[in-house]
C-alpha cells in the first residue's frame, strides 16, 4: 500500500490543516485499521521517540502500539526519567534526541506552543500529542474518525462539546476538526469554563444544557480538570453534576441515535452517569481502539515524508 | 576648554515649547548665552534636529553584574545611542535595593560604569515581596529618586496605601505597575481571542484597571502623587482621564512596545513579543496613542528589560517577559505618533524628556541658558536598520530586529561631553 504525500513533516495542530489533509489521515487510518498486521512494516528501522512531559495513559500507549505495529523502534521518555529533572531545557533535550538519531518525536507537554518551538529548532518530524490547553490533534482526528464511523458524514451535523472547554486542548482541536468537516459545533458548560469569547473562533457558545443538547447528533463530554482549577471557576463537583452532568434523563434531549464521546479519563458520576458511559450510545472504547489506527496514519505520513 | 556651538540646526526645547532654527552654545557642562561664548568651536548641524537628552522612567537590568547579558556599562551605552541622558533603574536588581547599604553599593557601580545619568529607585516593600514597608526615609537619604516594586505591585492594599502616605512625608515619588496578581498570575498573554485560541493563560485588562483605580483612589484621598507605569488597557486610559479631570495627582506612562504592537504578534509563540503587561488589542493601542496626545498619559517609558537569549528560547509560558528597547524607543515612538494629526516634535519631547524629568524631579527636559548640556543631535533623513546583535545593548530580545527606520540619533552630549561611536 502506498503512503500518500504529506505537505509538512510535522503535525502541530488541526487549525492549520485543510479538510483535504484531514481526509488524507482518516483514509489512511481506515486502510491501516483493516490491513493485516504482517504487512505493516512501513516504519521498519525507524526510531520513534515518545517524549511525554505530562502524565498520559491512552495517548502514550496508543502511539507506542501504533509505532510497534508499524515495526518501528520506540523509545518512551517520561519527564521523571529524563534530564529535564536535572534542569535541562526542552530545547536541549530535543537536540540530544535528534543527535541520537530519532526519526520522529512525539511530544506531550504542558506548555502551549512547545511543539512549534521544537519544530523551529530541530529537523526531525514533531508530532504534537497535546500541548497545554492549545491542541491535541491526534485526539481530534480519532474523534472525527469514530464519529464518521458511527453517524456518517459530519456535514450539517450538530455536535456539542460539553464541559471544561477553557482548559481543554481536546475541545480546541475538536472544534477545528469538526467545523472543517462541516459540523455545527456548540461549546457548552458553565460560563466560567466556556467564555463567550470562543465565539470569535466561530463556535456557538451555550450555557444552557437543554438548549445545547437539543437534537444534537453527538455529544462529547470533557473531564472536569478539578486539579487545574482554583475553586473560583465553579463551586463544586456536586454542583457541576447537578447543573451540567449528563444523565439518562438529560440524554433524552439528544437525538435518539446520538452518540456519546469522551476522550478520557472519565470521572464517573461527575460529568457522566456511570450507566450512560457503558450504554449502547457510548463510543468511548471505540475511540480508544481507533486511536491506534489514527496514530499509525500520523506516524506514517510525518515520518515517511521526511527525508534526512 | 572651548565653547561648542551647534550651528544651523532646528533646536527644539519642550520646556519653552520652542521649535526654531538657531544656534545653541554650551560650555563645559552648561548651556550658555551666545554673548558669553569665547574660543568657540562651530559644529555644523544643518538639517539636523537638536533637543534635550531623553529621560526614561522605567529601565530594568535584573542582574547588576550582567553575567553574559546587560550590565550598567552596556545599558548606558545603549541608552546614549538611543538619545537618553537619564534613565531610572527599577529595583528588580540583584542585589535588591531595599536598604541603604545596597543602594550605596549599586550607586558605586553606576559611578564606575555609567556614561549617562542613572538614577536608582528603591523597593517599596522589603525584598519587593509586598509584605512589609522598606525603610523609605533611609532609602531617600541614600539617594533613590522614587520607590516602586516594579515589575510587580504590592497586592496588599493596606501596605500600598501606607507606603504612599509614608513616602509623601519625604516627597518621594511612588511608581506603581498596576497589576492584580490574583487575576493575572498565570497570565502569559492578553485575555482575548488570541490567547484563548492559543491556550495561553489570560492577563485580563481588569487586572490592570482595578489597580489603576486603587492608585487613583489612594492618590485622591491622600492628595498625593502616584505615577502609574506601563499602562496597557483602554479602560485604564479612561480611568486616568476622569481622575485628572477631577484634579487627582495621578501621572502615567506607556511603553513604545504598547504603542506599536498588538496581541496578534504572539500567534507564533515568539517570546520576543512577551511583555508585562501583555500586548493587547488594536482598540487599546489607539486609546494609548490618543491618551498621550490629549494629555491623559504623561510620558513614554522604554520598559527596557534585557533577557538572555537562552532564557527567551524556551516554552512561551515559561519565558520571562521583556523587551530590550533603549535603542529603538525614540524611533518606535516617532513612527507611531508622527501619523497622529496632533503630532509635534515638542509633544514627543515632552513625553520622552520634559515630563519624565518633572515626575522624578531630575534635571533635564530643557535647553535654556544655565541648563545642563544634555543634548541630542538627530538626523531626520538618515535611514537605518536596527540589528540587535550590532547594537550597544548586550541583550537581543527585541520584537523590532531588522526593522528599518527613518531618522537616527547621531550624537548624544552628556554634561557637554560627546558620547563616542554612536553612529
């Protein structure tokens, strides 16, 4: 199978991608998902370095599995085991990784813009696996993939992203991806976590749960990152659940066959009823599975388009 | 010693609001009357603009020793190249000037290395940590010209209020960089659409405006002066305008960076555009320019803040803010203000020389007979390109690298002595 051409060696975010480029990733992911693993040695001999400066379970494992399936050598570095704890800067760590012969770096970092910073300094492809509250492009791509798989083309579909939007890179990347695919995206949640200024990006902003869920084709729930916020953003998790938590009763406001997404980790009983998270409408585990295929596609496109 | 006569130039004196073609005589360190001139050396400055040396109210150098970055020596050479004859050093120094002994030590360094006037400010609170008043009277006796905790501001209203009241007893100016940290501590950019999109923590206008109002209320109730440093929000301009109309003794300055740039510049996470307060929106920029022109804002301060290259070359939220600006402040201000219908050179020099010298009560801002001979010669037609690595400053953190300008300072006289190698 041929790997299509990709205009840049990096994947820094969704905002700068065109619909055609998004489609290219999705199509390749679909092929890779259904191809026999024995034939997938596209990255044999390549070294992929996962540089994860923030805790991650799903994303890190999905990138590792994706690289291994493609027969690449994978090295995973976590902040605690790297020289960054000895005061080395991200720039120096990355220069060293490049000097050691990496073919691509997958970066998770708490600072927005850090993948862009690295891409200016080093030549090897940089894949953004989440930078602060800025972007999480691979998550958005796997969400679009899962949604298309479940509800078909997204053009004209109403999709609501509910929860902590302000601190969420998933929300931003998904907003860009879904709207580029033609969906009408509503960002919903408490006014302190979903400021009206998101309208400047072209989003519909709603602080009324019923209105935001009414006739939606899909709802994406985001975890309330209570460890990040001071108590000033909302009074308590209990109050959040009472006003904005998705439960069985409220899920009836959605379209009948609407799907429920969540990038994880889930706080059962906070943003979503436990029962609902395990219901037939939930596609949460499909997201995780598709995450591997999407990351395989990303690794192929970025790494193989790069010539040292 | 010879009298020097600058002949054929356009002499601008903001203190007398005069702008005329005439000769300017100075002998030793003073400007003299032509009739007192003896043994005169004539210097032809035809086509050039001659004005009093600039005065800066907000210069930072962080580390007195400079390390491999800015020190007093390089900073004052950069200032002279930019047309300054006096700069006021903010107290975020190492060592920190919150006691008379340290002030004496820093002043000795200044005496040794400075080629222009460097005036020192003292901390308003001990260690600038906002907890307890610094010994303001002793600091004044040790020679500080103002007190401030810039680039932070005491968060405790009681401390700030008492500091202003106590300092007024010594007629010691108080400078405040208005910032409510509870609203802006994680703020790395203006709290607007661009920071929201980029995922950067916001530093909202209200974080500044609440503290502008605090300074106004304190100044009004105590009937004493407070100077606000580096105003950035349009709401602050409104508040100051109203206060001045009511006779409150509040003064304010703005940086050239905020006159020239807006938040859109940070879209590439270029840390050279990271400033405190942050670059804001076009509406703010327009208000700041109008605020200068209608007298709401008194002066332009460089907010010179050198940062080592490797310190800036990090993640945006981890990078220190600051712009090295002494060498470009005059050109940037000229570029931004000269398009305004009310622009005159007299105005510009009020903003950059006369008003700042009045606010901290140092000599300068005029070219009258008997004034100190701090004089700048500016060639309005000279085109040049600013390359930070070729400049006098040892710091390169500028958003204006490779900018092309019309007009250049070609000589700065400090106390009658020409600075060397400016051009």
